[in-house]
C-alpha cells in the first residue's frame, strides 16, 4: 500500500490507471521509476520495521497501536480499529499521503468503493431484487460509517455526531477528493497482480533494483 500510494503521488492517477489497465502507458517510465527509487530509499534508511515482510496484518497493526511503529499506510477502516484496539486513541491522527512531484494532487487518493452487491439478470423478480440490493447497500454504508469501519458512499441524511473524529476527518478528505485509484492488485488482472506482488517483495528485500523492477513491470503488463 505504501508503494502504491507513492506511485500515485509520483505518476498521477491518469498514468497509473493507464499503466495498470494496459491502456497505452508503459510502466518503464521516469515517474514510476522515481517511486521505486524512493521506496528503496525508505527501506535502506530503516523506515520499515525489521522483519516487516514476515508480519501478519494483525501483528503489524499491534505494533502501530502500541507506539512501536510511528506511521502506518492503510485504509479508512483503521480509524475504527484504533478506537477499539489502541490504548489511547487520541494519540493518533490521519494525514493524506505526501506528493512526489507535480503529476498528482494532495486530494488524489488510493482506494475507493470496490465491494458491491449484484443481482443476476436471470432472477425471477429483478425489480424487487434490485430494490433489496439498493437498500441493503445503503444500510451497510450507513452503519459501517457510524461504527467507524468505513466511509459513507451515500449522502448522509442522518445524525453522525457519534462518529469518531478521525473517521469524520477521513470523510471530509473523501468528500473533497479529486480522484480515487484502486489499489494495484485490485485493479490488475489476477496473474498480473500476483507477479506484481512478487516483484515488489523482491524490490523490498533488495533482490532487484528499481530499474529492474519497472522493466519487469513493463513486461508483466504487456
């Protein structure tokens, strides 16, 4: 997620989307290379917790909640987890990922609403099923937001005064976003995503250089 966010803020949403969806943008590009170089720089300077590649999400989160890790790149759902799992939730805050160049805006974000409920075209009662799916998704959106487990993707027409300040702050970020780009392994085709994650692991541990990473990614997405 850190690498994805860095690449978005280096190359910009249009170039990232075009590269990942094979729409005419080569991954072997100076802006993608700059992101890979900065990512390696973070690794080499010790910005990541030792043994990070061997940690589960729960283990990594626990290190963050306990104050042993200073920053955590994650999604909006963690705002709710901080309220229940961290000893002092008020010690935490949320900020947008910083820019790496002039191709993106501070209001360009990774993420977006990807979960969905679908109705089969062959269902016996499509209108009723469609209305049920509509109301169910609206209800999920509302109560996930009120519980601090996500952001509302429907217009809020209810009292949200009980929502924790961090989730409200995230909601404001989302409301003023100029773009949302899905995480790389969500956007890519399954085989491409698997290869990407392997290459990123190799870049992280230093088995390949940033130049080799972007060159391999170019081949992966051809």
